[in-house]
């Protein structure tokens, strides 16, 4: 199931356009902060789909019962996902967290996915939010999910991207047949010959932390 938050007018579109604007991107602090803000907005939207249970609380005047969400497990793909992840953690501040070190290796006309780090709690029967800003080909995302399944089979996976390419969406829909939801703020036009999203925003990791060697 695909949820495109950007189809509705909201303040999220302001933060997203600043992320895309190459002049605003020069302010690295603002770029990271906008990623964080969008993480908070998406965390709120995803929270509406979580399982809830009643919790009793006593105020200074009376007792009442209110529905509160079960805690999802937050998983982010390093390194570009870190500022975006912080936005989710600001809202799901008691959640367990995990991290995946995955990156694509380009050469000879093919793209392969290297995965060199995985750390997560047990995922058996849990709801997880997999946080990765850019859904391009979808290959690193699926590789990451397959690795995470070693830690148990989750009840549901919410995939949280900032921007998605149609090709990546199609690939994910083909590979994951059930128990997942795909969230994004924008579905862009296409992938170019180098498999970068167009119009996209560039390399979120480089823009957040500096160019990698």
C-alpha cells in the first residue's frame, strides 16, 4: 500500500522544496533540520496506522483512559538516514532502534548492493519503521529487509522514504507482497542512466555530512 503525503497541501511541502533547492542546500544545518522535521511529520502520519491499546492515567482531578500506540521498532539505513531518523526518534522516543550499513557499488554497467553492518533488536511479531530518505532502485531497501529478517519476522513493515522513483516503487511492490506499507512525500519522474532520482535532490548523505571518499 502506497501513501503519498505530499499529494495533500501541508507544511511538509515547504520543507521538501527547501531540501531540493540547490541554493538552500548550501546551508548544511538547515538541510539536516528539514530532514528531521519531515521525519517528525511522517512519524505522526504513520502513528495513525499503528496498533493502539488503552492506558489509564490519573490527573489532578480525575482518572481517564486513552488510546496509546504500541511502540514500533525504528530501523535506519546509514548514513543518509540519520537526520531523518532523528525526527522519528523525537516522536517515538521509547522505541527500540536498529541500524543497517548498506550502500550501492557502481561499475561495469551494473549496480550491486554491499551490506557491511547490521544491528537490531528482535523483530519477531513487531511493527517496524524502516527509514531511508531516497527510494531509487529499491535494491538496497530489499537487501536490508532480507537481512533484518534474520532477527525475526515482523508483523508489519512501514517503509518511510522522502522521495521515491516509480521504478523503485514497482520493485518493492514486486518483492514484498504483503504486510508492508510504503510512505513518501513525493513520487518523482524517473531514474536517470546512473539510477539517480530525477528531479530528486542530490545525495542526501553528502549534503548532510560532506562528500564521502
